[in-house]
C-alpha cells in the first residue's frame, strides 16, 4: 500500500471517529437530553439517559482509541511533531484535554449516574447527569474548536 493511500485511510478513520464523538455529543446535548427533560419525569428520564449514555460511551471509547492511534500513525508519517504544522500541535493539545475530561465522565460521573439510577435515587442521579452535561458542554466546544483548527489551520 502506498504511503499516500495509507495516510488517506488513516485520515478517513480519524475524521469518522471525530465526527462520531463530536456529532454524538451535539445530538445528545442539544436534542436528546432536552427532549427527554421536556417529556419525561425523573424516574423515566434518568434511566433512559443512563441507557443512552452507556451505549454512546462504548462508541466513544472506540472513537477515542481510533483517534489517538490514527493520529499518531499520521504523525509518524509526517516525521513526528518536529515536522508537524502548528495545527497538528493544537489538535493534539485539545484532544488531550478532551480525553482527560472524557475520562472523568467515564470513571466518575457516569458510574455515579448508574449507581443512583439503580438505587432509584433521583436527585443524586440528576446531579450526576448534570455533571456529565457540563463536561460534555466543554468537550463539545473543544471538539468544534478542533474542527475549526483542522480546517481553517490549513490556510496558514
């Protein structure tokens, strides 16, 4: 396989994974959560959101692994960070922050949501879901910024 084809395949995987993660956050944050909050009481809404997030986070686990693996593989083809454009450095830095925020969701806020839902502790479940919402809000902004840097950074 030629280096150009390999790079294009890596970039395709990278963009698909980023689109899944950022697009999924936008969908959940801007459509699913508000609709569920408007239609369902906490005993119905919170288990639904926990179930939706459980499935989504599995996909995000795969997307993040794909992003890091494809990103480092493309970076290797460029000759490392020393030869990379400033936008690659910026995207890597933003990705590191986003990943750390995601780890706090996965390791702390989401398990707290699941425990509270299982125990039918609706105020605690609501508080855990709100912690997730706030972190997703930050990651959504950072994810959009990654796309801005990736595309507009090509101009300079």
